[in-house]
C-alpha cells in the first residue's frame, strides 16, 4: 500500500483535514477561531467528517475525550490560540490521567512573529508538557502529514494519551503539493507464552489471590473472559477508580471498586492478599488509597503488574512480575484456564470470594438519610428504569460518591467519568456519548456546582437535537468541600454555599424539556417522562445538604469532628 502524491497544491488547512480523514477521524469538536480558518474551510468541503460546534473549549476537549473513551478512536478537538488553548487544557488533563487517545489542534501565531509575545501567543510546548503525552508545533506545510501520522501513533501506542499540535497561521494558509500519510497502525504489546505461564504459576501457589482491573486497553469481551477465569478459579475481582463498568457488577466474583472512600472491607481484603494481579491499572493515588494500600517501593503483596507501556511498570511499586502487555489480550487468553489448585486451596479461595462478596453487598445497601427526596434511593429507581447499556456520565462531587456506590454497571462503557476528578465533565461527555451512540440511553448526573462549570454545552445538545437526560442533584453547596470543612473545621462554613438559578427555567431557556422533583414518590414518574423525551431533557432534584454522604449526615460528621478536637 503506497501513499498518493496530490497532483495539485493544497492549502495547509486542507492537507491537515485530509490527513485526519485518512486516519479515520469521523467527528471533530470545535470552538471556531480565526487562527485556523483554513481548517474550518476544509471541513466545510469534507462531508466525511462531522463538525460539532461547542460553546467553550473546555467542553469541546471533554467531548473529544469522552468520544475517544466510548468509541476507542482518537478524539479530535480544535481550538484557537491563547484563551482557547488554556480553556481546553482541562480536557487534556482528563485525557492524560484517563489514558485516553486524543488530539488537540491549536491555531498559532505566524512563525515569522514567534517569541515576541504576539497577540494570544503561547509556547504550547512548555504549557502542555506536563499535561500531554507529546506536544509539537508544525513548522512547515510539507511536514503536516508527517506530524499527523506521528500524532496518531503517539496517541494510540503504549499507554494511550493526549497529543497537542500547534498550527501556525502561515502553515495553514500556505500552499504545497505533498504526499499524504497512511493510516497509523500502532504496535500492540502482546503477552509471550513464557510470561503468561509465569503469571499463572505465581497465582497457582497463592493463598489469598486478588485481581484489580482498570486503565486503558480493555473491552467487553475482555471483561467477560476475565470473569470466566475468576469464576473457574474462585478469585475475587475489583476495579480501579471509575472503571466499575469493566466487569459485570452483579457477578459473584466482583468485589467492588477502589475509588474515593472505597469499602473498608475491600481495602482490608487487598491488604491481606498475598498475590495481586493488576491488569491495566496504574495504581495511582485513588486506587492505592493515597498510596497506603501497598508499601513503597516494595509491597508486602506480590504484584503481577500488566501494563501496555513499560514506563508504568515499577514507577511506584516494584512488581514481583512485570508484563508489558495489552490487558485486553491477556484477559482473553486467561479465559477458561484452570489453575492446578489443591483441594484446600479451592475451599479457601471459594470461602474468601463468598465472604468478600457478602461484604460488598452489605456496603451497597442504601442507608437511611434525611430529606423528602433522597438521592441514594433515587439511584435505585434509576437502576430499575435504565437499560443495561445506558451510559452514565458524571464529573466530580459528593453526588458522584452516591452514584458510584449504589449504581451497578452490567456492561462495558456504561460509565464515563474522569479519574482526574474534574468537575464539569458530565454534560459535555453526555453530549459526545449521545452523538456517538444515538440508540442508547445517555444520562448526565451532575451536582449543582459541577453542572454550571460546563453547563453551557446544553446549548450544543439542543442545537444537534441529541437525546439525553441531565439530572441535577441540587443541595446548594460544593458538597465535597463542605464535607472536608466539617471534618477539619466543624461549623466554620466558608466559600461552599451556592446561590443557584432556577434550573428548570434555565434548562427550558436552552430549549430542553425540564421538570422539578422535590418528593421521593415523584421521581419515578418524572424519570419515565424525561426518558421518553425525543431530545435533551433535564430533571432538577432538590435534596438536603444534611444528607451529605452515602452513609453519614452533615451533623454526624460535624459532631464526630468536634468530639475529636475536644479529646486532643
């Protein structure tokens, strides 16, 4: 297969868009800017690529990240220089911590006036160096295909991640005849037979094994295969932060997720394990429970760490066995494998799985909380009415702790949530998901503080007529910060109370269907009506700040903190 040389010179913007089309790009998320007008003009001529106009660059970047996460392709976002790029950086950070393949294209000042602090000029290599996997600036028209090809290889190879390309105006406006790139075919790290056998041998001699799943390079088939392996051998499986949908949560071998405020029983179970197979998870701060779950640098447990990128192996924890391999491929290889276990091992492993599963089922039981409308109970109604493949999107806040604890995922890629803990992610992610999967139910769940960080993207949802539901959990506070205030400075409330708009009127002003829910018995009917709408819908749920966490009220947290301070 050979690339063709265009017989006629093309403008730089057209060359760029042609390369995107060759790489399989079918949708881009943009906030237009004069710094990349030739690219916009090329998109006008390119029916192959769907252009989604967004309202703020942060929202556009988060849509690109969510699109990539859901589809497995590179998410593409285009923004203008200076303020456009700084706004988009929030989405790039999400993509980096989530290992999501993404390409951010930024208009840049002309090469001839660089380094003069020209209008909206920024050195993007310095700005994005800690946020992206690779950052570059294209310095000539002829090299556009080369840079686009490398960008796709970088975004998709090893541990996937975001790539940033700066595009000077003269490169985009200029003309050149050049060779197009060919589609990128990134290398896939495959597990070798010897390593796989070594892995199985280590598991086979364990007394208290466990499996942690997360990170990039996963699929529904991989989740099913892993659960089959776990069931055949009676090994418990848990997931890293915001990767609950990697395996069926109803399976008897599923033990819970290692997110914020993970189950104490799950933490204890892992601390007592002697061999832990880690498939794809980085074991970052949240998954490792603030780096307290395992000793650094030498864990007391034997870690079998499988990652597609060698740079992540041994980064914090020394593994007993390090495998640079695709977790999806390895999981599918494990499948029906039976370990050569003794009768006593089988009984012990089976007992540990049963015991921990019972602890997990107890942990997800809804606790009684105050209020006429209780968000924890509403989640159970949500579970009843949504289809198994419904996609739930959220940002960050205490409302999300309820969702992650009580909602049980059955299918892969039914959870779109940032492991970076970025507020404002849910609504843009829902727009991208509804565009990418129009036949599936899509629900954005957001707190009142979280929603308004990128709430303007509801206009994007209305403009494109996507079918999606926004649930606003309104307690009038930045709930997570209020919780921490009460723990450390009880009763001294500062900078956490919010004056909110009428969210129903706000939603309707965009053109969405909207309704208010204040009583528990109103929610089921309102939810059914909202899900039946042909386009964007919004439900405002007014809940009490007293119901601050899934298991503790504000008053309880304050009283416990005061008691501790009185003892010290």
